[in-house]
């Protein structure tokens, strides 16, 4: 005797076959791992934004290649003249920009490294450690960000004068060794990027607090550390008010203080000022051209959660 087994979901004999449900096929660009391609409108918007972003730098170079008489005419020049390299050479010598670049590199590099190091440790403490008064201390740190820096100029200058640091680089370096924004930035990043389970696993394996910071926190915070270091370096390089107060152009000037002394006279030479501003901007462009890809890649790597 032969027994026929019929599946429960099989259609009865004589019934029409069920139609298969057709799911919409996603384009290749929308599938997992696919590369998105922008249309002509997206490219047009990007081109416009690129031109608008580069126009101030290009205009600075154009103005540096002209003279005051041509810059005062209407319409202003929109193409380079023949005196760009001559103005750059004069600005380099008159402002002593070689020494100014060296001084500013020391100030900006020291501030960036110290702020990144201290902000990462403090941010880890506020993000993952439990201690009494943590919330109140964090509110104090955030509150210092709301105080205008101009209010601290007079007491800070009195302190620097008593230490006999005027016209010395440490007068610019020491006030910029900590950053409330850096602590807050690293805290917010480490809350999401550093799971508590990893820290607990490291402590179970016998790792000390410093080994946890060095082998767990620093690798996890590397993308944010790169971004904070770049922002701090650029901000310190472009700082003008405080270096202008405690440094002189004849002593240990930074780039912004040295450029401020260009073109002085009854009729300021605007092209010479523009040449100095262009020279002061080029190192920042070079730094970003060298490390920009690593920073962006680190941000994208930190955004992917495995």
C-alpha cells in the first residue's frame, strides 16, 4: 500500500498556483556595500560650495599680487598680477616670518599635544568612572566655556607679569595647556565609543588603571583625538589677542603678531598685508593636506561599529 504525504501548505488539487510575491529590487547603490553616486544637482551644489570656500584664499593671493592703487579701483581685480612673489619675499623679510613660524609651531604643537592628552584622560574619567561630585564638576567645566575669554585677560596678564614671563613663549603656552571644550568633546565621544564591557574585561585580566588608559582608552579615542588635535592646532596658530598682549614683534612673535606689523605707515600697504596673511595660512593648508586624509579616515572608522 502506497501512502502519499501532502505538505500542509500545498495547494489543493485543481487549485490555481499561488502567485509569488515580487519584492522591489533595490538598486546596486542602495544595497549593503554599494557605493552611492550623486546626480548632476549634487555635483553642482558641491562645485558651488567649493568655489565659495576657496574664494577668500584666492582673493588674498590676487590682492597680494597688486598694488594699493589697483586695489582701490572699481571693479577690483579678479586675476593675478606680476608682483606676487616679490610681495611674498618682502613680507617674509620684514615680518621675520621664519622665526615667527618656528615660535608658533612650538606654541601650537605643545598646546595641541597637551590638550589632547589631558582631555582624553579627563574625558574618560567623566565618561566611565564613578566618583562623588562627578556631575557637579562636569557642570563647572561646561560653565567655564560660557565665560568670555576677555574677562580673564587682566588677571592673567598680572600673573604673567609677576612671573616675569612677558615677551616669552611660556606666557602663551601655559594658559593654553587645558581646554574645557576638549574635556567635554572627549567625554561625549567616549560615552558611545568605549563600551563598559571592554573596561571590565581589562580589569578582570589584571590591567591597572594606567594600562587601561594606554591600551584601551587611547586606541578607542584615536579618531576623536586626531580631530581635537587638529582643531586645537588651528585655533592656537590663529590666536592673536593674547599673544599680541604678552609678546612683542621684536622679541618672540608668533605668526599673527608678526603679520600685524606689516604695512604700517601713513598709507598701509594692503598688498603687503595680504602677502603676510597668505604666508601665515599656507602652513595650515599644508598640515591639513598631509594629515587630512588620516583624520577623515579615522572619523569614518570610528563611526563604524563592529
